C-alpha cells in the first residue's frame, strides 16, 4: 500500500461517532472551509449536486440550535455543519439526493478526523417527528427549496472516545459471491 493509502486507512479506522462533550477550542474557518469542501467534492448522482452546507461557528446561533433539541447533544462543540439537500429528479425521474448527502457527510467526517477533530452524524433528530431540522433551518433562513437533514458537530473530544466493535471482515465481506470463503 502507498503511504497515502496507509494514512487514509488509519483515518478511516480511527473515525468513530463521538457523542460526548467537546472542548470549547474554536475551529479555524480554514478548517471549516476544508471540511465543507471535502463534502462538496463528494460524488453526486448525475452530477445534480443536491447537497448544500452551512457552517455555524457563532456562539449565539449554536446556543439557539442546541435549544431546538429535547435533550442535550454535542455539549461544548464550538462549531456545527448543517447538511441541506434538495430532492431533484434526474435519471429515470429518480432523485439521488440521499446518496449525494450521504457521500458528502462521509467525506466531511473523514476530513474532520484528518484535521484532529471528532464528530457524530446526527440525522434522526433532524427528520423524525420532532422536526428539529425544520426548526434549525428556520433559525438559519434556509429556503423551503432545501431540507436540513443532518447536523455535524465539530470539535476536540473532551472525554474518552468510545469505540464500538466492528464485525470481522469475514462476517460482512466476501469474494466472488455471498458467503464465499476465500481459502
């Protein structure tokens, strides 16, 4: 493996969903820009580019966003990235907006880790019956043409990161067929 591939492999393996408190260390705008650019550089079905992003690093706006949640999340996180999508029919009248924003989020999560920060993909809160995404979208003047589907806190972990056990390779990946054993 090349040195670049080894570094990327370590970043991917080290990334995990961090749900603890964050240090209040500010995130430089150049880092937020690099994280968002990584998201915008993600593949997009039929090149429709349905994903848009808003970085929030203003303390008052962060407090207002936190107030939208029924329970505390991302305590102390000095920045959030809000992921927006537009459902746009493209190939055979299908929209690939979910795949688009998912690819963008994964790219951003990897860049967040590469820059030495932690994060968590908060989507369920945004789109469930509580409609937190709509509340946050209203705070950020998001037009009705866009849906806020995900919130990524960005910061330095203040607590020990808890990693979940991943299933072994052989339990989830095979060569040349489902359950084929490579001898």
